[in-house]
């Protein structure tokens, strides 16, 4: 594989699986980091089983989630229970700058691949462990997914309507936040090693990283002694601030007025100039207080109209508005197209496929998707021969010993 | 030695970008918030300490300005722009989150500043990106969540989609911006050259669709929202389940990876007398296919879920958490913020930190601790969030070499 880009000198031996961990090294792969991900030939990576599946046909290569999290990486399959697996892994650790893993805390120790063991092989090693709740504490062994960390970290309770029980955040919410902090921590540790020659161990609790997205609520509790409550789509500083029905099945438009002048523009766009003089809506505070009346007026206007047209009409007047987009609509969105958010790609088994591109655009060393996510064990030969310098005899010998499953 | 020690960051960002600078500050960089006279627009956003609307009391500002210093500077005045260019000449990073075109109109775009300091890493954070047909769209948290795909997936199916009540869009963007800054920095220390990173929140929030945004290009079924879960085709898949004293989040799914957990749970449910062995012994690995093909009626799935609900409702959140630990079930309690702050797990890891009262009082306030635990370079909280222009003299006179009379003149003219 062609390794160019701002991180071309970074080599990672990556044991991470499912979503949060792999999503972080995907970001680094976009910028040229060389990543060898190790999969079990017997225990399937959960991400390979999760939707969306191409053409709704589930198979080990068809998951868009897996493909999004692992594009640009090399993949090898090694059975870690095999006694000879360790010799391959040890060579990979010698090759790598960074070892990453996302098992529950006892797995690496069981294989004698924990930080204390690996730093004997490579004293300046950087190793990062990431799991839901971190390497220590009573919950360290809790297995599971980001929906569970989102619940116990306070996210789920704050999404929904005040008159009902919490609806919860969609999916494995902390898995969307933690990967950024994982990537930052890896790059930071590399910078520290560049300056000092010193490696280190990084213990990431995905919950602890994600809680940084709730700090205002935590300060409200700690400073004002007030328990934050879910509030539907209301906002304390803005009104209108809601999701309004439009024509069609599950069609909605988001409309927000951040100040009085946007409110004036909205009234004008609705052809309801008289609302500007309505004392119930004269100031932001009054609009927030009387938002129920306000919302029903706006609903009457949006119902039956096209969400995209309302968006266009309001944005032309500087009023924040957007169609609430599902995948089909986002796929056609001219701005996401302009940003090259969707990247077409050939996959050796799926044929033509699509995944999400790099999120940040760097002017001189732009990120790019270097190739599709690896099939199970796709790069065994390449990694052992080209990266580790094994001869064919040794590779065959390992295969006969059952190291590759 | 902090990782980014002696790296200087000019943080011109407002509510759209504060987190990016704070992450660099946590890594040890010298981050200087550059605020307009009167303070950043982020300071006008709540919640507010003691519910008093005051720019020094914005808890949003307090949340994402730790470890930063603050200076004021009026970019609308020529001397202010000149001063910013001088400051940028000495900086390693510049972060800004004005609407696209603002910096160019003030001759402070990347090209202008790079001419002075070619090694500068210049990070722009906006709703929709610097260019494109909707680059100039008006934005807000709710608007970006709608645009980037996560909003439609959350909420009750009989009501409009609903957001998390704590704004998230620009936190996703700010964290992506910090990744971009670190990538550019990594390259800069090797090449000596800076560059411009253009981050768009519309793309950052798409991360929260869990790749669901790919459904259309992959010709796959769109996920739809369901109170406390999601709908996939005809299947209603709950994630939030009732406990005796509240709710839990539980993964109750099927397939080769997750079905084994469901099987384990159903064995326990059966052993506790909540169902018969025939129910226990269903094919939990292949269950989704059975339902989708009609070989198992959806009504039977509804009956199974009712059994599981009866089971979870029998126990308290704490009992279910203990069961998760003991049996390896995929369940955790839904906590309030208060419950979160009392978490034994976080206490045992000494997670929480305090900041001194930014208003100068004697109080200390609880904030989230380091985003990861570094063994060699632990993150330190060195400074409470700064007041508006608190470090003007220290920075302008002490470090940038303005004379007292220049400083006095610029202050009097309202530039500082």
C-alpha cells in the first residue's frame, strides 16, 4: 500500500475492534499512518455484523460501519490462543511505534502482551488501551457498547421529552466522541516521544472522554445545584427552536431564530408580519416563555410544505433552517457533495461501494481514503513478508501450526 | 514536561470552537483566548452561574476555557488587526470560528497570516465549511444535527426527532479540529511548514449516525427512530428498558456477535422463572433473519420483549448493574447528572477535578477530569477559566513587548 501523507512515518499495531477504537485509527489512516489491524479468525469483529449492510445482505465484508471504521488499514487474522501467535505479535510490536487495544482489561495480560511485558521488547513503546470505563475501578470488566457508556454517563437521560421517559441518544453515542480523543492521545504521545525519547501507556475510559461533551450540564449541577433536565428541542436562549412537520412521510424541518432580527425575517417569510408586533413574541425571553403558541403557529405554516423549500426560503433570508435529513437526503445534499463527504471506492469482494471521507480538510496534506477496509486476513502475506521480512518457509510453517486459524 | 509546552495558540474561536483550544491547552500549550472587547459571544450563552445573565458567568465559557488565558482585541479596528498579525507571527496555532469570509475581509485569512508565519497551523471551524453552495448558511446546534444526519434517528416515533438537551454539534467539530491540529503539527515539526485545516460541523456530526448516513449509497434499509431504541424495517429494537427505580440501557440484539449475549441473558431470565425453556432456546443468533423472513411472527418477538421487560422491571438499577458485572450482561443504568457525579467507578479512578471559582469566590466547582490518563505526561488543570481580558497586561506588555504607553493608547482607543 502506498504510504504517503502527514503521518506516513507512524506505524500502529492495532488490536482494537468494534467501533470506538477502530474509528480512531481510521482517522490516522486517512493521513497516511501505517496500521496493521489484528483480527481473530474465529471470533468475528462485531462491527462486521452491524448495519447498514450493502444491498441489505449481511456478510463479513458488507457492513458500511466496519468499512467506515477500517478503511486504509492492513488486516491480518491471528488466533491469539495459538502458542505461536505471540512470536508474530512480538515482531509486529518491534515494527510498530504504537500498540492499541480495546479489549476488556484482562485480555492483554492473559496473552502476556500488556504494557509491562511489551516495554521489555520495545522500551520506548507507546501503548493505548481503550474500553468503556478504563483499566481500573469496579466497572473495569464491564463488557459492552457505547449505548451503555452513554446511559451511565448521563447522555441518555438528557435526550427526550419532559413529559415522557427518556428516549435516549441514538446508538452507541460515546463511540462517536471517544475516537477523537484516542487519536489526539496517540499523536500527543508520539510528539512527547519525539521530544524526549520516552514512550508511555495511555489508559482511556471512553466514558471519561465523552463526559467532556456534558460539561455545561455538570457545571450547572455543581455550580447551581440544579439537576439538568431533558427539554425536547427547546433552548433556553433561542425561540423558535424546533423541528416542524413538512409534507411527506417523516419529513421535518429545523427552524431556529437566534435573535430578534431573525425572528422578523421569519415572520416576513411566513407572510405574517403582524406577528412581529405580537406582544407574546416581542423578545427572545417572551418567545421562549410562549414557545408552545409560537410552535403551533409555525407548524401550521410548515405542514404541507416541502422541507427543502422551507430551508431554502428561510436561509435566503438568513434564518437558520435545514431539512432534517435522512441518509437519502444527506446523500444528495449539495454541501456534503461539495465537501466530498461520500467517497466512492472499489472493494475486491463488494465491487463498487461508498464510505465517509475525512472530516477535516487540510490544505497541504489532505486526508484520503487509501483503500477499502480489509477482509479477514487479507494482508497476512503482505504483512509477514514485506513488513516483518519473514521468508515463505516461515510463513507456511506458521500456517501449518494454525496461527492464522 | 507537558507535551505541547511552549507551543502558543491564539484561540479566536467563539461558541463554535472552544473545545479545540481547550484540548490543546490540556496538552500543555499556552492557549490565549483572543476575545472582542466586551467578551466572546460564547459568554452570552447559558447556563449561567446563579442564573445571572452575565458574560463572566457563562457556564458554557467556564466549560471549555480551562487552562487558557484571555486577552481582548478589536479586529474591527486597523490597529487591532495589525496587532493580531504581530501576535500570529509568534504563534504555533491559530483557531478561529467566524463565518466564512470574515477573516478574509479583515485580511486575516490563512494566506495573509501564512505570509507572515509560514509554519503556522491555522484551524477554521464552521457549520458548513469554508466553501460550497451552503457555506454561508445560518447555523445553530439543532440545524447542524438536522443537516448531518443524527437528528432524524433520535426521538419517539410519534413525535418530531429530538436532540440531546446539551448542544453537541460544535463539540464534535471542536474535537475533530483538535485531531486536525495535531495531524498538521505532526507534519509541521518534520517539514517546517504549516497549513490550513477547514473543519465543518455538518460532517463532524455525521459521526453520530453510526454510519447510518451510508444507508442510501449502500442501498440498505434506513434506520428509523423509536422511543428508547430504533426501528430497522419491521423490527422495533428497544435500547432503553425499565428498571424498578428508573431505566437501563441494554443491548438486546442478534447475529453472530451479539446473539450470544442475548442467549446468555435468556438463560438467566428462564432460570429466574420468567419464561419457559422453549422461549429460552430460540435461535438468538439467527433471530433477526427468522423475524424478517416471517418464520417467527413479530407478535412472538413482542411477547419475548414483554418477558424481558418484566424481568428488568423486577430489579433496581443497582441490582441490574451488579448482574451485568457478575453475569456479563450488556446493561447499565441510565443515570442523571447527579448520579453520574456520585459514580463509584469515577470516584475510584479519581476522575473528577475542581476549578476555582472564576468569579473569585472561595467555591470550587466539579468538572470532568483528564480525557485520558497518560502515564508519562498526565494532564494538569493549571488555570481556571479566565475573565474577559484578564491577561491583557501580562501578555501584551510582559510577553509581546508593547510599551506601557502603547498599551495605554490601545486600551484607551478600545483596541484592547
